[in-house]
């Protein structure tokens, strides 16, 4: 299954993600995830964890955000630097920076969201 970020649910979710509408992005991507197979399924699940993390952060739940970011980072570990049209290494680096900032007690780090 190819990941099409130009149309359909992935594109709609990407637009929501980039507009910081994380819950809506999660919903769009989940519809694709439900009918996916490995390795795309795990990859999309990692991105869904990212959306959940930023939704938690918006709700003031830094612990939940950190947990979701860790899950995303773990799931992205086996993927190459670029996969499915996403610069995975840049996402991994961003997730690690967020996790580190949250672990240092910054409830809302002034970092850019991971580049999806």
C-alpha cells in the first residue's frame, strides 16, 4: 500500500496536523490505519501516536504526551531515514527533543512540532 499524502484521508489528516488540529488529524489517519497492513500500519500508528501526544499536550497532560511521543519514537525506530514520503529521521530527532524537554519539566516546550 502506497501512502498518498496528496489526496484522501492522509492528505486531510496532514492538513489538520499542520493546522494544529491534532484530534482531527488522528481521526483521518486512523481510517487509513484500520485498513492498512505492515509495514505501513505500524508507520501510520507511529504518526497517530504523534497526534495523540500533541492533543494530550494541548489538554495539559504532559505525562500522556511524553508517553505517546515515546511510543511513536519506538515504532519509527526500524524505518529508514525517509519512508512513505516522510522524512523519518527528522521526525525522530524532533520527537527525541520533545521527550527530552518534557522530561526536564517543560510543560510546553517551545519546539516546532515534528515535520510530517
